C-alpha cells in the first residue's frame, strides 16, 4: 500500500509518518510539504529515517500534486492551522493551502482511485453558538452548566457533530468546512472513500507551539525560555478550557478507517480528549509552576479577541459508537511528554519561538 502524507514535515504529519513506519513496514510512504511552517524544515531529515520519500512541494499547485506517483490513500495533514490566518494580506494564501489544496488532493484521489483522510477541526463550529453555552465559573476553570443548555449538539459530554456550524467560524474554520463539503461531494460523486475527523486540540512532543496554535506547547516553551505570558480574555482569569488529544490516539482511528474504507456509516466524526482530558489555561499554568518549578507572573488582559471562545470540549460519542474509539493519553501524560521533549530540544525550541 502506498500512502501520501501531506504536511509531512509538520507536527501531526511527521508523527503520522513515524507511527505508520513503526506499525507496518510494508507501507510505502511519500510525504509532501512546502515547509511554510516555521520549524518544519527541522523534521525533513527525520522523514528519511522512517523510509518516507520527501517531496518539497505545494498541495495548492496542480503540477506538484499530479507529479506524485499513484497512491492508495492520502492523509491530509497540510494546512495553515491558525484561527487568525487570512486576516492580514494572507487570505489568498490561506485559501490556497486549506481549500485549493484539498481540491487537488481530491482530484488525485479520483485519478488514482485512492481514499482521503481529512484532519478537520473543531473550528468548524459556530463561534456565536459556542459563546452562548451556559457555563459554571469554577475557581480555576469554566465547565458546562448541565442544567440550562438546550442547544442542538451540546450535552454535558461537550460538543457533538450536530452542533451549529453557522458563521462566524473564522476564515480558517471556513476553509476547513468548505473542504469537508467538497470532500463529501467527491465521495458521493466518484465513490472513493473519504473519512473526516474533526479534531479538538492535538498536542504532544514536537509541536511548533505559538500563541494562536499549539497553545499547550507554547505555554510550556514560554516557561522554559523565561518569556512573558498573558491570560487573554474572559477577564484575564485563564479559565478558558480546551480538551487535548495525542496524535497517536488520532492515528489509531485513522488506521481503522483505512482498514474499513467502505463502511456505510457517518463519514464525519469528532475526535478529541473529551471531558476527562480538558483543562483551563489556569490549570495548565499550575502544571507549569509545579513541574517546571518556576514562579512566573502571568499578565492579565481582560478583553476578549474576536475568535476567543470560553470552552471547547469534544463529545466523541459517535466515534466511540462507530469505531470503538476513545483517547488513551491523559492530560498529565501529554503535558509531561511536551515538557520532556522541550527540555531535550531547547535549542530548537529557541529557534522556533
Ligand atoms: N494541531 C492541532 O491542534 C490541530 C487541531 C485540529 C486540526 N488540526 C489539523 O491537523 C492538520 C495538521 O496540523 P499541525 O498541527 O500538524 O500543523 P503544522 O503547521 O504543524 O503542520 C502543517 C504542515 O503543512 C505544511 N503546509 C502548509 N501549507 C501547505 C501547502 N500549501 N502545501 C504543502 N504543505 C503545506 C506546513 O509547512 C506544515 O509543515 C491540519 O490540517 C490542521 O488543520 C490540527
């Protein structure tokens, strides 16, 4: 079997290469990346060690995709994954990376008779609807008020696939939602398999954490580099909550999806850490204070920014029901892995921060 991994030098893509190489030596791996993400060039050398043929190319350029030999599956991990992307002079670039790129990959699937696995995002869900969730304000985190929420797709387990996707969802979210729709139409029209995984925050060793993407790694790195940090929005309380999932847990599902391409079930599922793997910035900060043993002052900026949401927790019940999937990495294990990686690679972290 030949698998093309796009964004192969990125955080998730490079881990995917490593995981597939370790789990099945018979797979031929091809990776493509345009190295636009700062730090991605660092992973290129590693790809060869995992028997992945690397192509420097752009998924939004037709000839770059059509030049790739025939494949059986494409796992699309290439994107500009920031919720702030496209807001300056980079809207066209965002469309190229996240939407035109999907289009050429789908065309390649059609030509090759290949399947597509898409890593979509929780950012397809409506910011307005997420901001309407009734919350309980606890000492150091928000939680869902189980008694007063009646929105479709919302329960004490978090946000399910039927939650509103009405704009605003950010330009990033819009490119992903549009890609999902296009992918499902190609699946229906041309018959090749498409699986869409809407992921909450994916976190683990090796992420190029920055303030607008990879927040858990970013926070740990700022501690180690003794750089400033702020609780932004929600009164500067740091009570905003996200869940986290480790890439290896995501890959376990992808392996199952590749093994069962033709199941007549929902093609789109939510994947994330869920209630048990959710924590607030304030709780993350406590972890850093304890495990890095640093007494750091955190600045407080009370006002929200336009894409801020107080809470996102994945309800992964559908993935559990259809695929018997559930995350295995705990918050503690993921954070310790991020910290240990950062301590061992501090020079690299300095360069990308
Ligand atoms: N990391 C998360 O928390 C998270 C959460 C939800 C969804 N996702 C999705 O998972 C995927 C991987 O995210 P990540 O965290 O690894 O991001 P990343 O930025 O670490 O990796 C993305 C890679 O894609 C490459 N790339 C960007 N545009 C490209 C193009 N036009 N052609 C070729 N390569 C291109 C970048 O250089 C980078 O190496 C993305 O699709 C993202 O939307 C990530």
